[in-house]
C-alpha cells in the first residue's frame, strides 16, 4: 500500500505512520524513497495527550525528521525523537505494566483492586480501564509484537490471551471488556470476568494468592522502571529527563512523582535493585535489574545529577 501511495506523490512528500509498535524500517522496505518514511505516533485520546513520538527508520533523512518535528509543534504537540525498536519508547514501557496487571489477576488478583491501586499511585486510570479504553484487541496485538521482539521477558499473560482469543472481549468499542460500557451510564465491572477467571485458573491449575496494594504497585511500576532503564541503556532515548517527560505526557504518569526514573532516584537505586531482585526470585527473569541500574546503584549514582 505504501509503495502504491508513493507512486502518486511528489518526490518531496513524506509518508508518516501512526503505528504504535510496527517497525518503520520494515515499512520503508518497498519504497523507492525510504528517506521520506517516518513514524509519527500520536497518543489516545489525541485531543488531550500532548505527546507525539517521532520515529526515524534506518534510512529516514534528517530533513524528514526535522519536518515531522516541526509539524508536530505546529499542531500544538510535544514531539520526542526515539529509536526504532518494537513498541518504540512509551508502549515498550507501558505494555509490560498492563501485562503484569493481567498476571496478578490470573494469580488471584481482583480487577477493581488492581485498578484502584494503580490509580491511587497517581496514574489517570487503572490498567484494565485503560485496556478497555484503548481496545483489548490493540493491547493484545502490541503485546504480541513485544513478545516476538523481547521473548520471555514480555511473554503475554495467559489470561490476556484467553480474554481476547477465546472470549472475544474488545472493551469499550464492543460494549464489553473488563467492564460493561453502556452508552448512557458509567462503566461498571463485568461480572462475567469472575466466571472466566474461575474456569481459567482451574483449567491451568493456578494456585491463587491475595495481593495488597504495595505488592500490586511494586510489580506494575517497577517492571516499567526496569524497562525504562533498558531503553536508556540501549540508546532508544539518551536523556532520563526526556524519557520521564514522554511517560508523563504520553501515559499520564503522575507528574508529582517526576517520572519513572526520577521515582527510582527518589526510592534509592540500591533499594530498587533489591526490590527487583526479590521480585525476580518470585516471578522470574523479567524483574532481573537492568545492567545500567545495577551499575548506577553500585557507583552510588542517580539518573538525575550524577552521584548521590
């Protein structure tokens, strides 16, 4: 489709994709002018979220990047240039939180309690409200792309897979997801989820446990902190403050906490490493602290301001 479109366009025309996770480099493969292809990822709801991720592919020209940044600014948005990897920056960090919430749910957690815990932490909505809002199909699709790219570290939660593929729940767009969405009344919890969970846990021999608010917050937020550090480590973005700004503007991460990396600094990086190591022993490799985090903790450095 892009190759066909390109044939109808003048040579200077830019092709931009609003994809939230597909590779811009791969999209440009069949183009005669791959230097004109770029990602411009707007966030939902577009009228309220100020961020636009600008994602150059391998052959995107500097001129195309500059033009895309300029356009985003003209639209009253805040552009941020990020590296081309699966999920780019914001979704690569955010989707593991949604997936972690789903894992907590299948292990015995409760939709309303998990959503309440994350909202009380300061995010604008809980993970299941967000999944319904964005569309369970979209969330699942992006999560699958991340699993393909990053392997077991981002393995899609079984219950997430089941709810989309077996139960065919889509969220707000179909009127039913983790919540019921009627046109003239506020969303209310979808009690069918209880039945789905009972059968899922029995079929998969899941031994359930209860989770308190701190456990929910630690798992959901620290999995994001760890991925954010990896993005910094890999040069997907090279400035901690820009990364934090992107998460505040793209996901509504609470500004009063300063962003994910500032939050980690405030907790103390050695403390974060210790918590992640403990979670890694309980729940697996995805919580193993990123090398840059270990290095900074060891050298008594912070993400903001060097040494501490």
